[in-house]
């Protein structure tokens, strides 16, 4: 007999996500205050681009809407200080890949301090050199065009989430667009890839 698996999160999972999100907000809020008090800014250039963080409440809204809990492995491409990966880890296993060592170490410490290091891990490196095909959901808040990324995703059957309207892929197909306040998230799939039928859209 076929077993039907429900995609709906359980009440316990929802309670965990709500409490976990509040902890992430508190943690990153105090990090940002520390940066500001020491005269720093929550954005800067890195070796391969520019760091600025996605807005956490919008990110959570988008992840709920796409049903992130239905994916096996989420990867944030260019994860900055790790805030998106830590939010994603409230839904599923999450990895952040970031070129900047300092941001990567802030992210790793956040996962430890938030006690989610079993679900959230970080790789310090260039995401274009990693095997991205192992993930079924990729997220990017792009700081440049995504053409190189598209090449690396040739034949990949997962879902790519792009935060913000500025850089769109050429060959991947947008299957959904979500709006939250002034922010947007576009959901892309590879039209040529034969993906497993149970991949969420
Ligand atoms: C706009 S920030 C987004 C940060 C995070 N994803 C978020 O949404 O809060 C883009 C990040 O991507 C990183 N980045 C750009 N190209 C990269 C590459 N090829 N490999 C790894 N990190 C990269 C930058 O260093 C920067 O921290």
C-alpha cells in the first residue's frame, strides 16, 4: 500500500518554529546593535561581492509560503552572517556557503549559540566550486547576475529561490512569485530537468 505523507507541519513543529524564530531575531538583533555601537555597518564588500542581509520576517513569510519543511536540504548561496540559514534550519536541514571568513565564523557561532548546529552548518568557500546538485532547494540574495550559477545548475531538478527583483536567470523558469511588503521572492525550476514528482513548488 502506498503511504501518503502529509506536507503539513505538526503543531509541535509550528511551536518550535515560532519559538526558534523569536530566538533568531533576538540573537541577530543584538549582533546588529553591537555592530552599530562599534561604528560598523550591516553591509560591506567581500572578496566576491557585497554583503547585505535579507529581512528576516520577510524570509520567514516566504519560507512558510513555499513550504520549506517539504525540502530535504536547503542551501543559501552566499550566506553572509548566516541569518537566512538559521531561519531555514527551523524548517529543514540547512547549509550556508560564504566566501568571507569573518562572516562565516559569525554564522557558525550563531548556529552554536542558538543550539541549532545539528541542522545548520556553514562552508567557507566559493559556492560555484561546490556540488550544488545535492541540495533540493537553493536560495540566493544575489549581489550580481546569476548566469554562472545557472551554468552550474545545468540538469539540476531542484527549486531555486531568488530574493529581490534585481537579477533573474535566463534559462530557469519562474513558477511562482511571492511578495511581502517591498520585498519579493521568485521561485524557479529547471524546465528541462526531470525532477522527482514530490519536489515542492
Ligand atoms: C547580498 S549578500 C546575502 C547574504 C545572505 N544570503 C542573506 O540573504 O542575508 C551576498 C553574499 O554572497 C557572498 N558571495 C558572493 N559570491 C559568492 C560566491 N561565489 N561564493 C560564496 N559567497 C559568495 C558575498 O560575500 C555576500 O556575503
